[in-house]
């Protein structure tokens, strides 16, 4: 059995773990909203049509800030369509996903749903087919308490108190040729800067996210960030990163090392932002909002599920409904490790998405809701990761991958909460065929005991939770954890994700 060694010292910190890192993303796409969170005919539906079983699962998941309403959807969205009496709202074509949007669920309804699940609203404005004026109108409607035509319109529509939205995305993936209103970095940067300045004139307290690259593999990656930030550095708080991963051509070894790519993505964007900071002589730091990340089998959508046809615009079609395996969940958990390892600069993140669409939660119309394999790493990490992320010393054997070269078999991060004295350790074993014994030096943490230890693994790394077998995969207690003389030992099964809480 291979071995690895890890040293944890609470004196060596990376930065505080911002709760916004455990954010989510809801887009008007496929069955995410309709037949997902909202199904008026469902036995558990409340008076507004939202499924109570889904509300409970989202609460259990532990999501903080939720980005809405897109995504690609937002670049063709007219926000005015989503407010006012439901029966008067127009049906519109959604060009992003070749569907029909009924606008039955809009800003007011979604904000009410967020109140139920205990999450903060993060709004995206349309800078694809619209611009500064429309963004200002939405901000006034949302955040001004009263005394203007737009704030009065909100009040007349049933919301006396302002929504008080703090985080705003200045468009979505504007580097992508697939995006409605796609433009160059120079053109987008100028528009984003104008819009940001105008929004701050109205509400100086807003926190703004400018579009970075939609992938580290875009041909404009790096240069896009540099040019956009050269226009917007003084106007924004965050630059976005988006990344999705999938197993390709049966290359499980490279897939299990996907977090190596995420690490490089984050560090490159940080270096680019800091370059612009240095050139401008600024004392301000722009951080990262990693507001789209997940395992997504994009090739399946491109080759199988795409909707086409001039007269074929379905309502809430089944789109992007990936069913996740144990291997997917291990990679997913490793991506969360990467986000926390960069807690000093990644201070907001959004899992894309929450229900049915590349999601940890699945539903069946009129039927049950259940947890996908990816649900567990998110819910457990969100609950246990508190305080500050720690800089660790890891010594582990390596293996060779086709995509990323030589990669450690183990990846890890730890958090420490000085107030409670609790420490959480998150681990992955990327080996496909061997368990691994990890020894952790915890002497500097004092006298500790194991509060809980969970491992997600299975003899079948492609085992999944489905409608027919919704509880096939779940974390199990890891009874191998031992503490002796300032050292912790744990056995990590092959292709596994583990979380340990100490206190």
C-alpha cells in the first residue's frame, strides 16, 4: 500500500474561507426552474408553486449566494418580462438554449424562493443584447427603497422592501462566440467600465463581477483578462472564471487530475490581475469569482441533446441532465479543494447548477427528488470548512497522466477555526487501483479527537444514483482514522474523497 504524509500547522494560513465560495447558480435552462424548483402540480408544492422537497435538499446542500438568471440565458433576457402579474408576462424565445421562456417564475418569485432556502441573491445583467441603461433600471428597481417610478413599480408588484442585491455580474461569458452580443475584449471592457461606473453612481455599495474567460482553453485566454481589466480595474471587485471537466476517451487518470487544471487557471488569472494592478500602480486587489464550475459532459450535449428547428422551441426540455458517478464526485470534491486552497483570492464561487441541469439534485415531475453523487462533497465541505484555509506540506507519490504529466496521487486542503478550535481536512486519492495510507502531523493543533470522518468511494467507480436506485451511492463513515501521539493516520480507498473533522 502506498503512503503519503501531510503536515498541518494553524500558524500557516492562506486566507479566510468566504462563505460565498459555497455559492450556486440557477439559470432558466432546461428543467432547472420549471419542473425543477417550481412545479405547481407537485404534491409538495407551496402556494407559489415551489417544491418543498427541493427546498429542503437545497438547504441541506448549504449554498450561500446564488447567481441568477444566467448564464447564456441572460444575454437575451429582458428583465422587465419577469415582473408584474404572471398572466400578463410575455412568452419569449430563448436563443441560448433554443427554448421558450414563459416568465412564470421571475425576480420576485425567485427572491421568495431564496428566502426559503436561506441564500443570497446575485444578479447578472444583460450586456449582450442590452446595455448600461437597462442595467441601471434593474438596479433601481431592485435596490432603491421608494420614491421613483421603478421602485414604485416594485412596490406595486408586491415587494415593499428593496431586494438589496449586493453582487452583480456584468454580463456572461462575453469572450464566447456562442454568446448573444459577443464582442472583443476591448469593446466589452469599455462597455463593462461604463456600466460599472453608472451602477456605482446609483448604489456605491454594489460588488461587481467583470467577465473573465469562459475557459482556460479559449484562444484569447490571458489576453482577454489583461485587456478587460485594463479598462475596468478601478470599477470592479471580481473577475470571473468558468471551468467544466469531463472524462474523455476513457482517460480516467487525467480526469481524476482535473483540479490541477483548475489550480493553473486560478493562478494564471491572479497573475494577470496583479500585473494590471502593478501597471496601474493601484493599491486595490481584484479577486476571483469562480461563478461557474462543475463536471459537465459537454460533448454529450453537443453531439446528442442539442435542440434545433425554426418552429421547435419547447418549454423546459430535458437538457444537460448529466447523471454523475462516484468518479465524477471525487473530481467534484477535488475541485472544491482547489477553490479552498486559493481562499486568499477566490472569495466567491458558484456551482453550476443546482437542480436537474448538471446538478447535485434531480427531480421527476410529480415524483421524488434525490441527491446525486456530487451532492455529498458539496454539502459536507460547506458544513465543515470554517475559519481559515491552511497552507499544507504534502509529500505523496505521483502518477503519470496524459493531460497533465506527473501528478500527486493525493490532493488535500485543511481549514482551521480559531474560535471553535475545529479543524477540517479534505482529501482525495487519485489512484485507480490502490488504497493509500496517509499520515497527518497534527501536533501543533493540540489535543484533538475525531468528530466525524466520511469517505465517498465504491468498488464500481461508475456507480450512480438514479430514479430507479436513488440511494445507490452515499458517503460512509471512515473507521480507519486513528490519532496517536500527535499523528493521525487514515486509509484512503482508491478513487475516493474523504472529509475529516477534528476538535
